[in-house]
C-alpha cells in the first residue's frame, strides 16, 4: 500500500487562477518556488488562507502516513489533500466539508471524482447521517492556532465515535508558535 506524499498534493499547474465571490486563487514565487494560493479577494494584505508551498504541504506528512479507507476533510482550501488522496487506491471515499460556497464554486470543479463528496456547511455543527463513520479525518478549517485550539475539544467530542484516526492543522506545538499535526485516536 503506497501512501500519498506531499508532492502528490501540489496543485500548482492543476488549479488555475480565478475568482468566485469573495475568494481568489493566484500564483506567486517565494524563495524561488512557484506556488498557488487562496486569498479573500478584498483583503488588502493578501493573507493566504491556503497555499501549496513546500512548507505548508510538509505539515500534512503525518496525516498522509496513516490515511486509509473512508476520509473526512473539514476545510476544502485548494483541495491539496484531495489531490494527494486521489492517488491512493486504498482511499475509498473522501467527504469534504466546506463552509464557504464561493470556495466550493472556485475549487470543487477540479475534483470531479466519484470518491469525492463536497458538502457546503459548518464542520462543527453539520449533522451527518446516523452511523456515518470515517477511518481518517483531518481538520484544516481554522485560520489560526488560537481558533483551532479553542475548538479542538469540541472536534474530539463530536467525532470520537465516528473516526479511527484524527488529524488537525495548526495545533500549538511549542511556546515559539510552531504548528504540528495531531494524528491519533481522538
């Protein structure tokens, strides 16, 4: 069983620049690396909500090492994880929860695979059908470490009976503000 790598998750050259409502996709170069990023269209500071730089994608390594079966992703972003997961025969389904319809309109059309189900809603409150379970889940829908940390206990409480392995982006790792992936049993 071959696990996806962070290189499988790269969307530069796959997703084209564009805009839908309040969100825009564009490309840039950072320290010689071409990358794709998602921003709020009217944000004068261009604070990136998601990008596919090597640095960002490296945070997915622990999750990619354990992913299997039915997968839940909360936060669509650029769909980097979807792109990587679709390279795996052992990933049977991918449910994606995204709050913003504009992001779904902008990114969703790139992921027309029968294993992918993109749902518009709030991953913290959406009611999945009774008995719905996933082998692995990943939450990447929080703009900063503080907001994810505030919601992490709610995530664990809501999904501990529905998920075998749970991962999150942006949980605090050290006092210096680094981030980590928490992968394990909720």
